C-alpha cells in the first residue's frame, strides 16, 4: 500500500475513496507535504493520510515513530472532517509577549497612570495587565507581568527617596 525510500519518506497511494478525507482534503494534505515543513507538521499530515488509507493507530505509531496520543488526536481530526485545518493548531506555547509589548510596558511603568486617564497614582500589575490587554488584545497574568518587570529591572513599587533611605538606615 505504501513504501519507504532511503530517506524514510512515506509514499501515499492514490486512494479514490478514503476512509475519512474528502478528495479535496487529501489533495491539500499531499500538496502541503511537498513543502518544507517542520517535522511535527509533517507528522500530523502523515497520520491523517495513513488513517485515511485504513491504517490503525498502532500501525501509524510503528510507521512514523509517534506516540499513541498524537496518532489518536490527528486521526480524530481526520475522522471529524477537520483535516484541512491541520495548521490551525500552532505547535508549542504561543508567544503572547513581543518586543513592542515589552517596550510599551517599560513606557507605562515609567509614566503615571493619571497620564492615561486613571484616577490612581501608582501602577499595579493588575492595572498594567488590563491596560496592555486593551492596547494589544493580549491577556497576561499579573504574575507574568511581575516576572517581566523583574527581568527588566523594573517594579510597580516606587523607588525610595534619599531621605527615606537615610531614615531607614541603622544608626552607628
């Protein structure tokens, strides 16, 4: 039904009536497979094509060397008619915070919240998050904002003035 060449690439037979995929989906997956893709994306496509050829989860795992959970997931995607959306699930954790977001965070922490229409005098991680979510459409936890500020050497707490610092010093 399929064969391997020396590079371990799978050759898919032309199935006229596949088990799960429409002819459009099958062609789309085959064309996508010809492109230069990361290995995990290729694996998604190969799982769906093999499932469409009638291969079992165990057979797919043996052929591709993938884990059963991965094979089961992408077989389910093919079975439910969603194979054409194989690239809609990005791989890895989404990168919500970019350089623009970090620069804006720096600007905000150095300015007064009153400059931005708020009644309070000092930023909190909660309000920084809310404000940035409005501007960027990216929601980040307070804890993550605190972590980002720490990495940049910044804080929502005001820096102690020289007189405060001197008053808190122990007397010799």
